[in-house]
C-alpha cells in the first residue's frame, strides 16, 4: 500500500499512539505526492480528530518529531456543501433543488 510505504517510521509510532493522526498523515501524503491541497470528507461532529485540541496536538507533534524543517503544507480554503446525501430541509427552502443525488435501489 502506498500509504504504508510513504509514512516515516516516527510518524507511524505517533499514529499508533494517537489514532486520529492517521487522517492528518493521509492528508499530508496527498499534499506531498500531488502538490495540491488535500480533500477531507467526513462529518465534523463525529470525527474525533477534528476537535481543535486533537488536530493541533497531532500537527504540532508531527512537525516537531517528524518534519522539524516543516511539513509540506498548502494554504487553501473552500466551502463545500454536503450534496451527497439527502437532508431534511424542506424542498421549498432550498436554493438549488435539482442538485441532490438520487439514490436508486438495485
């Protein structure tokens, strides 16, 4: 697997202690290999690593222990509305009613 080959040994040790660091490491790999900003897909409410203290602690530990010269980071900003699942907002209140994905049963 590409991720297992790419991840440095000290980073693997940190990720084994702090499991929420794996997502951050995956995003760092995407940045380094593609040169573009990473894409994070997930529900912020349920992802433990998205808590500010976890994210900051993991990033600080990785930069201090693994990449002391600085990690490959790309500054980007985007807002993507969740259109991949149906929400419970009334249709007449939606601005773009035709953008939802239709779910078909096989």
